[in-house]
């Protein structure tokens, strides 16, 4: 199932313009000049392992074989059947492309990736029947539905004033020094680019175990959050301190979700997007403000 989900994701991304990795990540300083994940996906979408005229990502949508050029064994390659408006899953020649979307899209548990694949496949089949390609308007409709809303993401836990140690007698500089000591000790485990590179390698090799390398980030972020909750905080820095704590909570939850990218590829990429363009900058901004308090 892991391989099928990966190819479904590739198909979805190629048809809607690799929106997450191309457009959204394009605003990130980490990927603005170089988009290795986007390049990887663009290359994989060209693959046709069995040479039947259907790209591997199309095979995943149709649920035809990646290794057998004639899945239904009727003597006609899968790609030729699709181009002729026939069903590559049913032996021909009397195999019109009727109700194929419903047949191929049945699934017991619907993830974000599954749902996108189902809707994408229905659109893809409808266009094929008409001899048309997926238009820009069609792409925009899918983009609006699946890529614009934050409802796809689970909100991270939010800490408030009652969760921290508000200390009337602690000055801002003492507070800032305590925070920076924690960040210096626990925070230098991996750069954002290294984390993105690990995800890239995992997708490239289809090796889920590669994502275990991100465990050190989860542990570090959780340690930082736990220690920050115990730092005596002067009233004037409560808002800043909560922003810092909640940003590290988000970082931790982002990485945990990213590590599930092979179970729900689309969801994992949403969290990767949030990690790079929202969570990291938010944490960096808070750290920058605290650093100013350390200066004499």
C-alpha cells in the first residue's frame, strides 16, 4: 500500500502543478532557489515501468499493474485501452470505460491522500472519456479544495498563562539567559534543510525507516517545551514566552506527522509545508526577540 500511496501522491501533484512543493515552498528561504523534492517528483512522474503507455502514477490511479503492460490480459496494452476509452481492468473488446472510477476508487479508510486520489481519478476518467486533458480551471478547483484550508491540519496543543511559571521578581535579562541556555543545550541537533533532505531521501528511496532519523528532532523539541514551561517568567514577557513554547509544540507535532508521510502522503506534505514556512519562522522570530533581552 505504501508504494501505491506514493504514486497516487505523485499523480496528484503532477496534475495540480506540484502546488505544495513548487508554490508554497517557493516562499521558503530553504527551498526558494532549489526545490529538490519538486525535482524528484517531476522526474518520478515520467516513469513508465512496464512501457504500456500509462505513467506509473497513472497506473496507481487506475489500479492497473506497474509491471504488466496488459493488466486484464486482453491483448491490448493498458495505455492504448485508456486512450480508446476502454477499461484497462476488464478484458475487451467490449469493455467501455463505464463506472470505472467507482470500481477503482473503493477504499475502507479514507485519508487526505485517498480522498484527493478519488476525486482526482473521477475527474481524470471523465476528461479521458471526452478526449480532453485536465484544464487549468480543473486544477484550480482541486487546489482550492485540498491546498488552501488549514482544516486539513490538526491544531497543535496551545499552552496558556496557567501552564507557565509567572514570576514577579524575575527580571527580563535573567529570564532570557535561562531560555537561551535551554535552547543552546537542546536545540542544536539538526538544521531545517537537513530535515527536508531526510524527507526527500525517504521519498526517493521509498524507505520509511529513513524518517526515523527525525526522532532526534521530536525528542529535542519536546525537551525544550518541557524545560521552557518551568522557566520563571516575568509578567512583561509572558506573551513572548508562550509564543516560544507553542511554536516548539507545533514543531514537535509537525515532525511526528511528517514521519507518517507514507501512511498519508498528502497530510504529511501539508505538515512539512507548515514546518518550513510557518513553525520554524515563528520559533525563530520568538528566539530573536528573546535574544534582544540578553543584550546589556
